[in-house]
C-alpha cells in the first residue's frame, strides 16, 4: 500500500499557475451553536482526550449519562463537521465528526465553505505542516497554550480550483483508506487479545497465588540526588532506569542517563538487575507498566521502578510481564494503588497481590499465544506510523 501511495505522490506533477492564495477563514466557517444539556436529544460528547494526534477519525467518545461534564461543554457539532483542538495545538488534533454531539468551547467546530473548497479536502489541509506551524506560532500562553479563531483564520495557502481539487481528494482519500485498514487490523487484534486474556486469567479452575510466593526477588530502586546524575558516560558511570523509560515493548532512553559508580553500587548490591528481569513501574504516570530487561549491561533502578524475578519452578518472568500488561492484570494493580497527586504501588502490596497461575506448560502456551498477538499488533502499529509519515509527506508536497 505504501508503494502505491509513493507512486501517487511521484505522479502529482502539480502546476500551481492557476492556484489562488487564500486565507483559512475564506474556506472554513466556524460554528458556534450551543446546547442546553438538560434539554437535548444529543447523547454523545467529545473531549480533547478522545481525539488522537494526526488522526482524522474519532475512535473514542463519551455518553452524557455516564459522566458529569463541566459548564464548558456547550458546543454543538453535526455529523461531517470538523473538530479542532484549540489548546496545545502542537498535538495536531483534527477530527471529522461521525455523528451529532457536544464538545467543549475550547474545541473549534467548523464547516467547509463549499463555494470555495471541496469539504473533503479541508481536514487534510489542517494536517499540513504549514497549518500546524501557523497555529503553534499564534498560540498564546505557556502552560496551556491556545489559539484564537481570528489568528487561525489568517493562515494563508495556495488553493487549486475546484475542478482540480477532486484529484487531490482522490489521493488523500486513498491514503486515509489505507490507514483505516491498518487501524481495523490493530483493533481486531486488540479485541482478540482481550478475549484470550479473559479466557486465560478469569477461569475459575486456575489457582491464584500471591506474587511474593512466586518470585525469588521483589525489590525497588533508590532515591537519588541531582549530583549523582550525568548525561554522558565519562569514567565509571552506569545507566539508570526510571518509570519514564519503561514501555510495554521495552526500555526506551530519550537521552543518556548515568549515575556514578559509588551510587550505582549502593543500589546494585540490593537490586542487582540481570537481563530478563521484569521491570515494573510502581509510581508515576506509567504506574503498572511492565517490561522485560533487554539490556546486556548493569543498570541502576531508581525508586519509581522495581524488579520482579520469578521462581523458575513456579512461573516465568514472561508470564508475569504479560499478565500485568493485560487489561485484567493492570486493573488489578491500579485497584491497589495509593496516593493522590502521584499514585504508587508499595512492595508490601506487590508481594501480596494474587495472580492466576496455571501449570507451567499452560503458562508458556499462554505467553507464546499472547506474544504472537502482540507482534501482530506492533506490526500493525508500525504500518500505521509509516503510513502517517507518508501521508504527511504527500500533504506537505501539496500545501
């Protein structure tokens, strides 16, 4: 599919001689219809968090009966309207509404001026780098920057005549359909994984055993002081891991992180990580995320991370990791978290938490099955990201 789209991009051969310079406000019309939530037939609402970055399709929403909404949720939108997150516009949230509903007054609702532009083309223009950078440059505020409609409507770009816009719509729609194909594959795999984990972990015939009895070691890292931290590995320094580095797919470092030898040894003596250990985040925004230590080197764990090392006679590190990253296992952990500003898990809690433990053969079968599904999900995710990059590249060639 990517090859077909790349071919389409190469064949654009755009002649802009008859294109006109227009302002965004010339082709987009802001909608300001309000809703009395106590007297409406509308049942669904959209928050900013329901909108994904650089994804024109709405994949989540809320039901009015399920949650209290603040007074800002008064803006009505109709099916086919474009929703645009006016706060933190660097997140590039643009969605074509698939139904009528309600959103907040910080989400711009707009329609295309169909006398000037094909309505199907407008959302793709809003994904262009030029539009995004204009919105970011004109945003106000620092903590939660926002853009005004007046400033947004001043964005200028070259627009082809209506008869030429159809060709662009055809190309962009093909890209969108390719992306949707990958999204559907990913969604179906995630549904399959939920069913598999439910069948595996909710069986009444499977005994539940305390994690402390299943592991030969459960240990957390240590607190540190700023003078121990370095960004370069000069001399005897060792890499450290925090909760920010933990992903389900592995350990990710956005920059080199090192501690000095003395501090490393003070941690390592009590928390000697080895390749294959389960690393679990016990506080912070990623609390409850587990991964396997894939690093060949010695690493220091800071206080937001703990290691779990299975007793090989009873279970495996892979099984424990898969369980805690499942919806069921993660919910089990979250129900035991404490704290307000920062939620956390204690070692006492982790030792006492009970998880389903079938026989070792069945554990390995479950791990193997879920790993295959995860590989397919990761492949679909990579295809989505690749297609997004190609889509953005082609859009930026045009606008």
